[in-house]
C-alpha cells in the first residue's frame, strides 16, 4: 500500500459500459462494501480501491501460500493427520462465523477460495478469500438464484429453491471437511451423467465415508451434509461438536 513496503495482492476488474457495466459496478461496489465490513485474521484483508482508465483495482492482503485445493490435490503433509485437518477446518469455521455474524453469506466457499498462509516457524493461518458472490443473508429473493460451484452447492440451491444462504454456506463447509479427509469431493458429476441425475444424488446426500475418517469426523460430516436445511447443523453446533470443540 502507499507509503509502505508491504507486498499486496491486486484484484483487477475490467470496466465495462452499458447495462453490463452498470451491473458490474453494482457488484464491485457491493463486494467493497462487504470487504469494509469484515475484519478477521482468517479473512483476506482489504486495504483500498484504486482506479485506472480500464480497471477497478482492489488492494488486498498478500497471502504467502497456496490454495487449499493444491494441498488436497498434491496430498500435502499438512492434511496427513486429523489434528491438522481439525485446525484448518476450525479456522475456516471462524471466518464463516464472522461473515454470518454480519449477515453476510459468502455463497462460493470452495477449496480454491481458501488460502493457507505459511509462516517461517511452520505455523499456518487459513484465509478465506473472494467475496465477489457474497450477499446479505436477509436478501432471500436474490438468494433463490444460482451461484457458486455445483460440487459445493447445497441441494436446495441446485434444485432452484428459495434458500437460507447461511445454511447453504454450512453445506459448503461440509463439502470442504469431507474433501480434506477423503482427498476427493463427496459429489462429482460422473462422465455421461446428466445434471439432473447429479442434482438428485446431491439431494439424497449420497456419498461414502473414506476408511480414514474417524467416528467423530463421520458424525460431524453427516450432521453438516444434511440435505434438509432445517436439520443441518448450525455454526454453533459445529463449534460444540465433540470432534472439534477443543479447537475453539
């Protein structure tokens, strides 16, 4: 940022004209609004907005590390034991709780939007990024629209039902927890499978636990990947679950 020698990250958004430009400006302004509302060690920090002739530039905290996706894809040792997985997940839960406490739904929680910042002493900090699809939880009519990535989407979103964005975020947390343990997604569109069949499978919460999952992890995942949103665990339920409670 100006006047300092700190590394920063720049998110560049191309300006556009006409109706598309107006919609884009509204989305960017809303993202900036949300970024200014949050202040949490597990969420990528926002510093300022700069404008060039062609781009809006969001100046953000630089995270020295990689996406959680890379850790899963490369079977990184960070995720080799359950305690580390619990540490990563508990930090992510704290980030999402901070958003929900401010009535903000992230709506695109996925491995690619979770960054792991490494320190020189071998510690790590989880950083949730990208509020580009975020929305106010109270804006239910808007939340009935599709967003995010199918493999992480709650069944009520895939089926086009009006939904509670907070409960939908919690489903995405369950997908991430399962994936860190199993090293693959619980729901994947199979070759030659129709979207309709895939959505129905997600709605039935049809997945198999990996043999490496302990009883406590299985119990928590089953409470979070609950296709009926009214029966799905809350953030508080997750924090008080015996498998995770000593991390808070």
